[in-house]
């Protein structure tokens, strides 16, 4: 099974090398698609040095938003499953293994990670809980973190969602379209 890791990047030179090191350490077959979303020169130089082997660099001439960067990466994805990886070191690529294990053992089409938000501001925690609660009510599900970055999704399913969002609202769009289509989220 081949995992496609889509990494939208915008001015993240300070974390990018460490992130790519962590992604490479995960011992699963993978392709890494880094989408430079109109970054500054420092990030561009680092990205150009990083592109080789399983790292494919795709560039936007100007900033078009995280949603657009994800859609661009998705258009190039060849793996069996897709995961989105932010470049800011908030998430741990070592978690791919557990997500993939659930995907395989449950024969899932979609597996979501759940973040520990205990060290975040009350506004962020309550905002996330509120959005997740509304999603659960609207779709009759029991998600724990609807806005989590780690959404491991069957590539063909993900590509069939016809995503339109340009910015961060893509997280809600992905979840809504998956749930509307009747896909169970593990």
C-alpha cells in the first residue's frame, strides 16, 4: 500500500527540514508531495534543495490558500491512500502507522486522528468542540475532532469529493462531503 503525503507549505523554512526528516523516518511506502503555495525566498530555496527521491515539489507562483494547495497535491497523488501533513510540526508523522493500521484492520475508507487540545487556548478548544458538536448533530455521527489535519482517506474517494475550498475551510468541506456520501469515519 502506497501512502501519499500532501504537505502544503507557505513560508515555513524554520520547520520544513525537521518535518521532512520526520516524514522520511516513517517506514511505510510513500510518496511525498510538497506544494509550495507562493512562499518567500528562504522557503523556496529550502524546498528546491529537498526535492529528490520520494519528495516531489509542486509550486504555485503566488499564495492561493491551503485548500488550493491540498487540491493541487491531490491532483498529483498516486498512492492508495492520502494524508495531509501541515509543515508547522504540530502533528507527528509517526502517527501514520497507527492510522494506516486502523485503515487496514477496519477496512476503512477514512480514518481521522484526534488532537490533544488541552494546551490550546480556551477559545480554540471550545471552537473546535462546537464545530465538532454541530457536525455530529447535522450528520448523526460521533466524531471527536472534525477539523483535525490527520485525515487518512482512500485516494479515489478523496479525489471523488470534488473539493472547492481555497483556504482552511477545506477541513470542514472534506468532512461534510465524506459524511454526506455515507462514508464511515474511524
